[in-house]
C-alpha cells in the first residue's frame, strides 16, 4: 500500500514511514527530496487556490498511477488527517504515532473495493426552543437537542449566498447518469465521509479521476464567469465539492468500507479521533 500525504509546508513526523507514506508538497514552497513537488510533469498546481489537495491527486493520477500494479492499494491523506489502524476513543501524544498510523492494508479489505473515512453526521442545534418555558421541566439541557440536516442543506448553507443555484448548475454538468442520483444522495443523506480522502486500486482511481476532473473543468466557468479561479469566494471550493461527490460515487458504485481517521492537533501535539463509526 502507498499513501500520498499532502502538506503546505515540511513536517517531520511522517519521516519514519517513507516510502509507504509519500509526502506531497502543495503550493509554491520548494520541497526537498524525498518530498514530491507537484509543479512538474502534468499538473494543475496553478489552480491550488480553489482545488487545494486535489492538485496532488491530479498529479498522482497523471504522473504516478501507471507505476503501480492493479492490485496495489493507493490512497490519499493529509498532514493533519490520516488513516489509523483501528478505532480510538481518546487522544494520544504524537510520539505514539507509530502505534496508530496505518501503513499496510487491513486483512478485512479483501472484500471491498475502496476505503473511505468514518463519517460526520450533520445536525443543527435547536436554540429557539429555549423560549418555550413550558418545556423547561422536561429538558435539562435544551442546547443539546439537535435535529438532522441533509448533506444538501448543509452544503447550501456553507456556500452562502447563491449556494443553492451553484449546486443546481454544477449538477447539470455531470454525466446524465449521475445527475439525479447525486441530487438524491445530497437530499437523503445526513452523514458524510469527508476530507476528500480515500484508498482504492489503480483502475478505480483512474475512473474516478476521469469523471471528477472532467466535470470540474466544465464547472470552472459556472463558479467564476471570468475563469479567474483565485476570485472564488470559497478558496477550496472544488475540494469542498469533491468531499460530497466522493462519498456519493464511491458508496453508490463500489463496495466500500468506512475506516477510522485521526487528526493531529498541532497546538496540543495530540492525535485526536474524528468521525463516527457506523
């Protein structure tokens, strides 16, 4: 298994895991070997402002994918979010990374085609209900009451003004077979495997990348009529869309397993579990 892990600046806590984990440098910083710079070969590094980590996935697709065998597991992670061996329920210091980080495929994967992160559930707190004094005797903590929010609703809200129209327009740019299915996915789901991370095989990565990047090329003029990508209000808009499309495409077309992911809190120097196991 090979994991490509992205970062905006050099970090050293993955050094011991090379070459199983290959670090990819994003942005304009000149990274030293064995880090991979994505401004060479076939690349879209000039679109980093709005494509974010996807510039690295594009680079791997165009320049590295052909080097691997069809049965190799190939995945993507980030310097602050990475795959771990098993579910954890507490924080760990960074010096425990070697005990936690995933560097080889799990035996259970033999029955699956792709690995995606443990999901987040979207819920909003009901604050206004606190105004109803009659409910006080039944509820100890009114702010803890939550209601489910669809992925579509959260998507629209997070994009801000015009978000609903943007979603309608970009869905129209998808291949016809995915338009209704993706819209239904957004409407029906209230949880999501986020971060744009996944692990799969060569052929599947090829298929997904073809669909994704061809679709995004058509979407660029929709998101910014002048095609001046840095003017996009949400600076990582394409990665943001990809987080939603990836879960849809993988879970709708493949046999997937949702796998634990952890986040490194730089300030606390602690490894923290994220996502919910379902």
